[in-house]
C-alpha cells in the first residue's frame, strides 16, 4: 500500500529533512554514548588494574622480605646441602662395582677338591687373580673349562705351570669380569 503525501513540496522536503535530522541526531547520540561508555569502562579497568598491581607489588615485597630472612636462608642452605649429598650418593652408586656377583659365580665354578689361598680384584681393569691348591690336575683343568664356559668371565690366562704336577699342585689363574656384569646388583 502506497502512502500519499498531500503536503506541498516545500513542506514535504522539510518533513524529510526533519526525519533525516532526527535519525542523524539519534545516530550520533548512540555513537557518542557508546564511546563514553567504552571510555568509562577503560578508565574503570585501568583503576582496577592499578589497584591489582599495587596489591601484587605489596605481596612481592612481603615475600621478598620473607626470602631475605635468616630462617629462610638456613632452610635454603640445608636444602642445598641435601641436594649436594643426594648428588654425591647417586654419583657413588653409578660408579659402584658389585663384586659379590663375581664372587658367587666364581664359587659355583670351583671344583670341591680345590682350595683358594689368594684372590685379588682390580676395579680399574675388572681383573681377578686367584691362586690356590688342587688335589688333582683334572680339577685345575675343570676350573679352567668352567671359567671359559661362564658368561660372567672372559680372557682367562692359563699358565702351563698349573699342570706341572699330577697331584697336590699349586695353580694361578688370571681372568676378567665382563664390564656389563659389574652393574648388576
């Protein structure tokens, strides 16, 4: 449905201009009002943030004074000392060699009619030197064979002087523990 405006042309134009002016003033009112609201919100946020910053700075100053106190320094020194001790213990544990496993393996390999008189362990080279007495030459050879078969030892030195006598002979062996076996508890 079409509306018919019966006003004269000049008044029609003034009516359109008034309508446009009203719309334009409403537009600027809302724009300026929105800008003022955003400005007030930004200002309120700024004051709120400044207050929070001051509160945080106060808490930081209190914590800093607490950290500078002698009680805290003593506690900090104790913690540093404990950390140092723990580090030393871990270091010692990493460098520790477990000879007990080698001894157990060796005791399982020695024939019953043999007697060990001397055992020497060298940590740096993982070298073991054993010396003793055997009742028979076969016992000396059996020990040599057992050490060769063992997955715990290697590089056995079997001097021929171990076989000079048939009975009641002295023997000496030199062999090495495999490095990976040292770290097993």
